[in-house]
C-alpha cells in the first residue's frame, strides 16, 4: 500500500501454559505469518517477541509483535512497541480471538470497543485510542453455562483442531491482505463465506 511501517500484534498468553487454546489464536496467526514470510521472531525490549521485514519482495514494511506476558496486560508492551517503532495507532493491526463471532469465522474492521476482550481493552486503555485495525478470529460462545474465561483458556478439542489451524491460516492471509491492499479490499476477499 505504501512505505510506512505497520505494527501487527498477535494476542495470546504464554505458550508454555496456554498453547492450543482459543485465546492464543491471534498469537498463532502472527507466528504463522512470520513463518510464511521467512522471518524469525526474537525477544524484543518492548516485552515480547518481534520480527521486522516486508510483506514479500517490494512489499510494505511490517513489524510482527507478540507480547510475552498475559493477555490482560497486553497494553503496556504494545504501547512500548508503538513508541519504539514510531508507528501511529491507526497503522496497527491487532489479531485476536472473539467469542462474539461464530466459530472459525475471520472478520476485519477498524475501531470499536473491546467487546469483552480484556487484551483489547488493555490496549485501548494504555495506547489512548481504539482507532486501530482488527483481525477477529471467531471462536463462538461457550456451551451451556460454561464461563467465558474457562472456555477460551481450554485446549481446543482434537476434533476441531484441523479447522482451527485452517482458520489461523486464513487469519494470517487476511492480515497480509489487510496491510497490503487496505481494509475494504481485504474485507471483500475475506468476508465471503468460507467452505468448510
């Protein structure tokens, strides 16, 4: 789209404890994008792991960033990363799980509230605004009376893991298109119903 850097943030909890959970799908998508771009995520002084590169040959510059702490305190490292790279809030993309979307749906938007997502809430509070781009990965609502936190922090059942991985791939692709092409063209591509 242009030569200005975009900060792409994947939200999750420490993988040692929470790998394979719904709440880590945003971080999973950003790690997968790094792998696809041939970038190596390394520890960053902002409080996470990061990789700098381009979205393909001649593509726009990006920094991929995954905070290394817990979801609820994502705001401070994201704020530090924005400052370190001198990226304005409107050039940040945050990738995260969303219980308000049907399972395995990917949706793109700019702005809005946290929607009950504590990581997004902390980013809004610490970074002073909500006008950033979002890649939302639907995980659906918990069944019955199960607590939402218990649901998103539970391991994804084996029967759903293949579809979860396919959704993470779609989220990584959507993130790439969002940065390279802009919001509306990426929405036109990725908001079409996907085949199961």
